[in-house]
C-alpha cells in the first residue's frame, strides 16, 4: 500500500447509520473482555457439546428446531435455483458420511473435492467432517499438475468431482495416485461407470441417519494447500477446534446475525471459500447464497438486489472489476438490503473502500488473514471508523505485532509507522497445526511464541495495521496465492526451455499477474509461435488459475552464486526500480 494511502481521511460511521446493533460495539472493551474459553462456551454450550464442525454448523440447528431455515440458496449458472434447508443439509450430509463409511474411508483419511460450486460440494464437505475424515477442497481452475501434486502430498483416498473435470484433469493422472481408491462424480456419469461412483446413486442407497462420533478438538478436519517461494505446495492442517475461531470471527469481523443473507464470493477451493463460504456462516444459522457462475458485473449486482443480500464478503480484484464496469450499471439495481461489505485476500486500495461508500452506500471493510491462520485476524469492524487502505485492528483474542527477527530472536517494533514483519502470538484455535509431512517448514514459521506471517506491515499511532508487501516471492493474482516455483517447474518441462524465472507483475485489476522470463535451449529461436506454444503448454498443465499470462524470452537469467534465480532482480528490472544489493549475483548480469 503506497505511503499516500495513509493520508486518506478516515470514513466515520455515526452509530445511527448502522441498521442493526453491531456484535462488536466498542473495540477496546471487546478486546479487554474477550477470552477463547468464553467463545468456546458460547458456541458449544455448557456443558460443552460435540466440537465436530459439521455438528456445530448444521445438526445443532436442526436439533434446536431451526431445521426449516434455508442454509444454502443455490443459484445455477443458467438461472436454476435450489434451496437447501438445514434439515436438507443434515440428511444429505448424513447420507454422504454413510457413503464414506461404506467405502471404508475413515477418520483421518483425506477426501478431496474438485468441483464447481454446486450443492453436492457443500454436502460432501459437511459429510466428510461428520465422518471425521479430512476435507481438502481444490480450485477447479487448477490443471492436472497442481491437482496431482496436492493429491499426492495429501494421500487423497477419495475424490469428489464432476465428469467433465475428471475427464479433463484427473483421468490422465489417476494411475500415478496410488492412494486414490474411489472417485465420486456429481451429475451424469455416462461411460465413466467403470471408474467411478455416481453421487446421486450412492447417496440414494445410503442411510440418511448418521450419528456423529465424539470428536476431539485436535482431530484433523481440513487440509488447505498454500504456496511458498520454493518447494512443493504446503498442506496446512486445521483441526475441529478451529470452528471456535470460524464462529467468533464471523460474529465480530463480519458482524453475522442469524437473520442475515450472506454471500461470500470466494470459491471453497481457497481457504476463504471454506472458512467463510461454508463453516462460519452455517455456525450462525444464517442463509448463504452460493453462485455457481463466474464473475459477471451485472449478474453480481442482480444477485445482491434479488437475493436481498445483507452481508457480502468479496475480494479487491472483484471490487476493481465492478469499478471498471462503471458507475452507471449499479444505478439500475436496488442494493438497499446490504448492511455490511467486507473484503480480503489482497490489498484493498482506498479507492475501493470509497467506491463502496459511493455505490453501495457503505464502505468496504478490509480484513486480513491467510491459509495458515484459518480465520480473520485483523479487521475493520462495523462499529469502527475505517482508515481506507488499512487492514484494521487485530481481532479480540489475537495479538498482532510488527517485528524484526534475527537469529531466532524477535523484537517487537514499538515505533509507529516503522516497517517490519507481521507476527501473531501463537495459540488461537484456527491456527494451522502443521504442514503435512513438512515439520521443518512448519517450525521455521515460528520464533518463540510468535508465528511469522511472511507479510511486511506497519502499525500507525492508533493501532491500525497497514499492509506493505510480502517478505517472499509468492504471487497474489486475483486474490489467489501462486508459488513461482510450481510455475517454473511446469514450464521447465517444455522441450525448448533451458531456464525460467517467474514473478508477479503489478496489474491494475488482478493486483498481480504471473509473468515468466524464459531462456531457450541452444537450437531454439525466440518467436511468437514458440511463445504461444509455451503459454499453451503451461496452461494445459497448470490450469488458468496458475499459468502465466505473459511470457518473454531472455538470453539468460540473473542467478546468485549458489545458482538460485534472482526473482527479486527480475522484478526490479521489470518495474524499473533500483536493483538493490547485487553482491550475491553470479557473474555480470
Ligand atoms: P492465502 O493464504 O492464499 O489466503 O493468502 C494470504 C496472503 O494474502 C497474506 O499473507 C497476504 O499477503 C495477502 N492478504 C490477505 N488479505 C490481505 C489484505 N487484506 N491486505 C493485503 N494482503 C492481504
């Protein structure tokens, strides 16, 4: 976020303009009086009931006589609609849990999902959690290679997907996934009958009564893959106890009330779409809108209007795309039902906050978190003045600081405005419990009691946190975190490529786009045909979500003496910025 962002005036919200009394009234009081034990008691009751996420999100409401409420209002791409009540969701997910049991997929086994946003995806998620299996959603725009990597690391035993995604992305890698025993296909399975089960047919023969076994708070529940600068994708493990944070952060940061109609635009293939697109809203017993279709400005305004959405959680790229569609379009829609709008995933420029105030009649509330934190950690609250461009203040129960760390020692930077790494004091319920099979990588995220986030930030004199950038080379494109190494490894497999370096190139809409610098093997000449061929090759393997948007040829790539490609230098050159310390550079660059 540029320095100038800090000069935007705060957006004040006189209490009279809030349509319902915010759950978090006075920030200082909420922080002082908060305890995780109280939050746990509020959700689980006293004496505490089963901590199983699916029980707390679904069955608990049915048991309390709220089964008739609509849990999911599903909007199909072609205008279809389907409502699932909490009772419907309970019965269907009971059936799915029984299907898993019948197929001998047990507690601790990983169930992967690769699906569009259709009701079956949500049923599978809840059913998996009921069975105490581990749910791992994948983004449907991934190509076969990211899917293969993640399913291999996660030892996926069962996959829920659609016939189209299976044929295009899974069939070719199935033989090299030895742990994968079952595939369940949503929709018409046709000629795939030999290879897979049909979702409807297995559900229809399974019993719709399932008793959720007693679940321990530390039982594994969710596996979410994320990326680092180097190495394979990391499987962040989350436990059932995380639901306490999902619940309470929905209450404080998104101001959930039971009567809300909530729309989270994120896909469950990314952590936001699971924590806040499935779990948190359901624990509040509200109605959530699920849209199958991809972004379309007019469609989105129509959904906000027609579904009378009251709380909306989206991302800066989507906001910038709506801004791009122009101010005339929203004038044709009645957006008056909306009372709270939030955003996450990448820096939200002050212009985005102000656009909300102008077009929606409410500013956008930015908040910050990441796959590893499992839930929102820093936020602008309904009752609080917004500093446009700032991520807000730490949630009650979360201690955040900007730190310097050297040789395993962490020093908290007290001086306002000084830049450092954003750190969180470890120990909140939705904190990841490890990277699957990578103890050392996990350990490196901590120094003493502090979890080091990999983000650079600063705090102003009033305690608002400001995002500065990433401390590493990961790329944020349209809110999706992409590891440059994963992209480079795929491009390296092209027969013409000798070496490749990948960076995030700033983009006015997507935040960053993936750009690759390619050096060719002897005998290959740079040219448009070869460039398109490499682009197509990368797309086919990585999928549209991960593949580069731009490829340029270069004679050779700057490397450190130890042989690592200096992405930092590639980026500085791309941006025309000072090249910084080149002392580790190999030879003349
Ligand atoms: P992910 O783990 O994919 O959710 O990505 C987490 C990363 O996204 C964070 O470490 C930040 O770099 C970035 N991020 C998330 N929310 C924000 C925000 N509100 N402002 C700036 N960056 C953000």
